[in-house]
């Protein structure tokens, strides 16, 4: 990894920044209910990969997100296929 990761935790959310291969990914967990935490990994274009399963704790969710990045590689989270409107040169969210 490159830069020191930024991380934090509060009562209802946890987050960690992953930097690797020149890419920054945000790993975000937020509490749905007691004992149920949702997980998302958000890339630099703002595209989120959301898990369908819930986790018992925020820390468990962050660990699962980090494990997925390490096992699947950064590329799995940086593709904006299907999100063409996010690419430079597109205007006002129009698809080309």
C-alpha cells in the first residue's frame, strides 16, 4: 500500500481508505440495526460496490472489504463499465 490509510469509527459508521496501485478506494460500513452492518467499497469515480450480506460489527465489515480488495485486486473495484456517463468528456450525465 502507498499512503497511510485514513480510518475512523463512530457509533453508526466505520470507514477506511485503501491506497494501492495508484488508486484510492473508500471502504465504508454503516449500521443498519443492532448487529447488522452494511458494507460498500467506493472507487474514485464514486461507483460503489455494495455487499448484499450484512456483518455483525463494523470492524467485521471493514475486514471483509479489505480482504475482497486484496483477493480480487484493485481492478475489480475500479471498472466503470456501465457507468459511461462518469467518464471525462460526457456532459450533464448524458449517455453516449
